[in-house]
C-alpha cells in the first residue's frame, strides 16, 4: 500500500448559511490522505497503473470552486466521495479547515474518512 497526501490545498468557495456568508467567497484549506494499492505500478515502473494525484487534485478543485455548501460536513463528504470514485483507493481521509470561522481560533475543521471493504463497498 502507498499513502498519497495532498497538503494544504488552499481554495475559495461559497461556504456557510449565515446571511453574511452565503454570497461571499471564503477560504478553505484541504488536506487529504489516500491509501492506494500501487504494487503493480511500483513493480513494473508503470505510469498506467499508478494513481494520478494531479487528476484527483484537479477534480477536488473543480468540485470546491463550482459548488456552494452550507456546511463543512457536506463539503468534506463531497470531496471524500470524489476520491472514493477510484476503485483502487482503499482508504481516504479528508480534513477541511475554514480559517477565521471562530473569533478566538485560527480555524475550524471537519475530518471524515471512508474505507472500501472487501466487497468494494464504501463504509
């Protein structure tokens, strides 16, 4: 198994449900950990069997920037669902930070994870 991390992806999106948040782009910081079986790619030095982290990053960027979210939980789950579309992903963890969401804190974050079981179902 290999672990791929996408660290501190800084994006802007519409996030929130308060009047002052609804129509205002806000920063979010996304951290992703993806566990994927890359044994075949490693053994054969094969790009075709590797996990394209550039593609998944572009998909996350599009998802975040092209949608509006009321809650961090929904945004986090949407990113997790996007990652788990790839059947080679065994496990993924997503953390989304919303800087300056609370007066006395740097940020608030939500962390969600999913694991593919032996029947290729997502838990």
